[in-house]
């Protein structure tokens, strides 16, 4: 059975909407500092789920985390969606 995440359902939903927006405009995404908490939550979820390839990309020096979000947006959307479905409501 998958481990439940420490992230709230509301935050996961917000993360998914953010990733949807990123996937629509991808390379044209402008970084918005007010969304930093969502990027940090995505990084936390990646660690909790053991997604090492994505986690390693987040840890790459001199690469902005938003670049990693853009690169992995489809995989991240799938992970957030699956996490929403597996967490008890």
C-alpha cells in the first residue's frame, strides 16, 4: 500500500492546477515568486515518493527549480494526481 503524503489535499489540488498551467505554456512560463511554496511542495512530494531522477534534477546546482518543473511537468502531474487518488479524504 502506498505511503500517504504529509501534504494536504487542498495543497495537492493547488499543485495540480499549477502544473496544468505550466504544461499549457511550458517554456513561456514566467516564474512567479508567490508560487514558490508550490515548487517547494512539489520538491517535498518528489522526495516522499522516491522519484530519484526528478529529485536529483532539483538538486542540480545553478539550475532553477522551475526548469526542473517544466522538464518533468507531465510526470509531476501524474504523481500529484495519483497521490490525490490514493490519499484518504
